[in-house]
């Protein structure tokens, strides 16, 4: 069965009748989880199992779980530092920073996989120009080479855990002050300036085998009048042809103000898919999701199905108990705890190998 081109969200910690109705629609191929969908690791495991039972071809399950202020699951999961922390260490000791990035990637991926999540929308590859509040310490660094270096380390750890990578926000959101959640940002730079800075980490990660990209809802008028996520120039001419990227292209949330240039929700989805996106996201707006599912006419391309299938989590993920029994996991969470400068919260709840009284 083909994977549908739409990713939707859920209302709460359990599937409602409306959730099941939406997830059963042939256009739906994935689910993105938020903080409101999480209560405990055990509840998360039950939820992802229920989601997979809706269709014979299981839906993709994703989350924004970057670390720092963007980490949807907290209690019972390892608290991950903002990626800027790795950039600060890279300035003093690049080798240690790369190692820590890999350990963070492994813990991030292994904990999510233990409870049935396929992938996280990470890493952030934006260059920190000191302008964007919505990016801020989510960015690794100001130096594009450092970003590529650290993102590669994170990717290696994610791969060790059976998880792919989603680089965002192509071709770069860090230069503009406006927040695309609430405004339509415009980056007035020439392409050459973007190419020599913002695109460097994306090019490096394409070479390293990055599995997916999420474009920004930012307009770069010197290149195209459309936001990048709706632009054939950015997605097909530059990303696919020039950079030779062969992975998945996910739209950013079509409910964001930065996507409003394209019209209503159906027009936004059609514009993104026609520009080259494999899957579009509709978040925090169930009415818009229903409108999209009722109005979108789209035949899924075989190449998109192949690419999206590769986003499924690796088959050899460890359970919570198995994770606790590995020296690597215990060592990694100790390193992360030291990095945070405080006692870490117990990952995955209480140690499942400990005796029970």
C-alpha cells in the first residue's frame, strides 16, 4: 500500500474517533506528535502501537525532538541540551564536540525508537547570524563548517540507533528576524551569499547521506518570489539537480503564517507537492486537516513512496530494558548529564533492570 502524502497530528494521549478517521484516510501517511500527546514512556509506547494498528501499511511516526527548548517528551526521557552547547564546546575542542554530538544523537534516537517513534525532525542546520529568535540556540554555531561537522556527528549517533535525519530549515532561516510561524519572512540576500554560507551545512549533509530535508517558509526574492517550500527552483533545480539530494522533502507546517502566501490549505498542499515535496504537514488545526483531506486530489509518485519508506525506523531498535543493559547507553547519558552541568533525569523512567520491591 502506498504511503499517503499528508502528515497530521493528534488531539491527546490516546486516539480519538476523529483521530482514527483521519489516520484511516488514504491520503494520510504520517503522524507528528506533540507535548500534548505525551504523558509517560509507557503511554507513548501504547500510543505508537495503536497508531500502527490503524493501517496495514503502518503510518510514519515523527516528532520535533531536537534538545533544549524543542523537546516534546521530557519526563522519563533524557533532557538533551540545546545544540548551541555543542557549538560552544567545538570552539574549544572540536574532537570532543563531535563525540558528544554522536552520543546525543544515539540517546535521542534510541529512546525514541524504544517507544515506536520512527524519526525526529532534526538536526537544525541553520546558521546563527544572531538575528532569528525562533532559531537562536537551536543552531549549532555561526560557522557553517562547524554546523556540518556537528550535524554529521549527530547523524552518526542517530544512525547507530536506527533513525534517519531531517535537516532544516533549507536553505537557511537564520538570517531573518521574522518568525515564519506568525509572519512571512523575507531574506533579501543574493543567491551567492546564501550559497557561500547557509547552504554549506546542507551540502555537507547531503554528501554524508542525510535522509530528509525540511524547507523554510521564507521568501528569497533574489531567487524566487515563492517561499522555499513552494519553490521548484529551490527544491528541484537547486536541491535535487545541483546538490543531488535523493532523500525525502517534508514541507514545514502548512498552518504557519509563512505558508499563507499560497492560499487556502488545499492550495498550499498542492503548491508544496507540485514544487517537489514528498509529504506535507498540517499541525494544530484539525479543521484545516479535514478540509485538506476532503479537497486534495493527488496521485502519490512511486519515487516518493520509496523515499518515504526509508524513513521508517530501523528494525533492530532496543527496548528500554535492553538499552539500560548496554554500556554505551549508560556511558552516553552520563556524558550528556555532565554536559548539562547538572544531575540528569533518569531516562526512560526508573531503571527497568533494578529489583522491584
